């Protein structure tokens, strides 16, 4: 099963012919989550051959246009294409008002169930959880209500060793409990420890999305040890004063957060249009946190490669 992140857009506020603002698609074992939805996102989904109707949940970090202006167009296209399955949107309350006005103005009644889940901008909370994944949100610091998102894959049961099943004649009905960590008592009363019968499954993946924010150490404990951290890096460090004025981060800010949070890898994006050579941002970030990646439009990151 796949666990992959595709970058649909990674620049800051203004779209250009070559770069789109923020949007990402997380494929968590063939369940598709859209994170932010800038202008042009549905074109990017078509370009990189993703089917709109596979998206089940959309997460919007905040209501600056470069993070949600593509949403109503995507919702409309899903409607025109005859979507039937439900869609869930997680965002701040004002976005629901915006969507409702747009649908009402065009006299559109969507042909699919749309559920809007209001994010509390002041507290941490779990937005969605099932047997395979837990999705949480936490506040960022950006001058307006803005939230980050944490996607945590649940740990899979241990793998049972088939040779041991035969060796100890383990009944089929006990295999599930053994996979979940229990020992086995053989026919002659011996305790066969779980460590002999099973091996650990793959390490679960985790992804933290930190959208627009100034340097904010309060998020460190929330993203501790994640497989991949996306953190905006709008400016290089020589413009740190500008970053503070606009409630954004520098490359050094992002790298410092990654280092303090002890994450496995850092992905930087949301670059200012002033930088023609984005490798300069990458090099500066790497001076603090070596495992830094540069977000590139159309790039797909496979978590098994991290």
C-alpha cells in the first residue's frame, strides 16, 4: 500500500505560468486527502492524473486566497462530473459562509453530500480517526486564524511467522490476538512469547503540514518525531525582519523547528516570488537541518523512501 505526498503547488501568494500557490495531495493507502486548495488546483490534479472523485476529505489551513481560491471551482467540477459519494471539508467557520453564498448565487444544489466540519482556531483537536489513520489540527501563528494538520498512520498488527504457526500448531482463531501482541500457550502448556512468533510490521508514517506561520515553538511538541514536516519558508534569513512583519518564516526558522522537533525530514515551500534560484533556500535550510527537501511542483514523495 502506498503512502505518498504530491505537491500540486508550492509558491506564495501570486500564481504564475510556472508556479501555483499551495495545494498538496496526500495518498494514505489509497485514501486521498487534499490539503489547501489554491487557485488552479483542479488543473494541477488533471495535469498529474489524479481523479477528483477519489478525494474524500479536504483540509483548508486558513482563509488567505492563495490557500482556498480553487475550492469552489473544484466543488463545482465534482458536481458537474456527477459525484455521488460524500465529501468532507475541514476549515474555519467563515469558509462555510463563503461556500454557501457562492452556491446560492449560482442557484447550485450539489448532487453529492457535502459535510463541513468547523475547526476551532484556538485549540488542538482530532478531526478524524478510524482504524488506519488519525488526523489532528493545531493552531499556528499567522495574524489570522490559521491551523496546521497532523496525519498519523496507525501502527499495523505484527506479522506472524508462518513457520511458527506450523511448528506450534497455532489455531487459526488465535492468530489475530497473536498479531496484536499476545503470547501463545502450546498444547503441552509452554508459553511461547510473542517475540518468537511475530516480527514488527513497517513503522507507521506521519506527516505534519505547517502552513503559513511565523516562528512558533509551541508547535514543536505537537509535531515531535514525524516522518515528514512541511513548514513554510517564504524568505531567506537576510529578510527575517520582513518575515516577522508578514507573520511568515525564514529558511532558518523552518529548519530550527525541524531540528528541535527531531523530525526525520523537512520539506520547505511557499517561496517568495523574488527567489529565482530556490536552491539557495534549500542550502540555507540545510545549514541547520541536513535532511531538508525542497518542495517542487509535481513532485511525489514516497514515505517509504524517507
